[in-house]
């Protein structure tokens, strides 16, 4: 079975396909109790997509949107609570695994996944068939010239300050779901395009899937984004897809449970 703990929402998918959703609890111990209650029966194995960087053992290293989780052994705590093996990976890496297994990145040997959600996450998958490595990157914190906004990561000028739902909510005083001004989305699309172009060119990617709630729910983002990418990427074309499902990290968490640990760089 699979669990997706995002910065804002949590989803728990049972083997029969039913999904339980609830807001992510900022308090780590309360979240553990909610997860324990949401899991029915005793699963054989659990894959967890998490909104932050983790170690190979599933300890939370950094989570800009769930700071109280940092340093906590999420993988081991869940394994003890659920009585089964638990694998944890960054949600961008899980989104990538999900899109490659069942979505728009099937068959791609050099591909990436960018999530536009509470934060901006990115992961890369290189390799063919069973011989691949999937790794988390910090492309969401690439530095944008002329941007003097302070990011939650401590840097100044990160892409996430321009695109991340949490940082924009604080600045705009409302969530992006309530922003209908077409000019806002034009500018937003230009910034996404530059971020994707740098991400793809740096890693030599041939295809990128864009997921997360913002990418899934703001249809007006896509026409100007495709136009901006066509205008900018005149040297090496990159196939950019809308992720097949908003649940890509959840799909990928299930894939993660059966992926060799050596194929994942956290
Ligand atoms: Zn940053």
C-alpha cells in the first residue's frame, strides 16, 4: 500500500484502491497517530512519499513545510506502528517513479519530474529498464537573477519564492486557488518555463512531467507555459507533459516499495 504525506495534504491508498485523504498534521506525533488510524488491516509493505528530504532509512532530514518532522525517524516509526517494512522517499522522486511507471514518462531514459504545490520539488531519473537511478534534486531552489525574495530554505532568490504555493499564499494573502487574474498566470507560466528549461538543460533531460496541485488545477497555466518553452528551448527540445494524475506521488510510493534501494539516491 501507499501513503503520500505532502506539505498540505495526506493521502493513504489501500490495496483495493480506496483513498483516505486528510490535512497533514504539522505535529509529527499526531500525524503518526492519524496514519495509524487510516491504515486498515496489516499491509505487507508500505511505500511513503514525503514532502521533504529523507535519509535511506527514512529519517526526515529537511522539510521546509513540516519543520517539526525534521530529525524524526519517519520510516522506522511507521514500520513499528504498522508492523511491516516501510520505504520512504521525497515526493518529487515518488512522483517521478509514478509517472515513469504508469504516466507520461513511460519508456523515457532521461527524464525529470517537477512538482508545483506547497513547495517546488524536482527529481531526475536516468537509465534504461531496471538499470536506473532516480534522485532528488534542488532545482526548486535554483537561483533566479534579479529575485531578492528570501526563501524558507535560507537562500535569497530561489525559484520556490516565485512559484511555491505556501510562499505565494503568504505574499498574496490568499491561496492560488483563488487567483483568477490571467496576467498573474501569464507571469507565473514564464517563471515555470525558465525553471523547467534550466532543470532540463542542466541534467540533459529529454522529457519532464509537471505535477502537483497547481499544475493539475490551473488549466490556464498550460498554453502560455508551452508557448514560453517553445520560444526558449531552441537548442535542445524537451517534451513537457502535464502529469497524468495529481496522485503521481501516491502511485510512485507504491512503486517505491518494490524498487531496489540502490536505484534511489535520496
Ligand atoms: Zn530556497
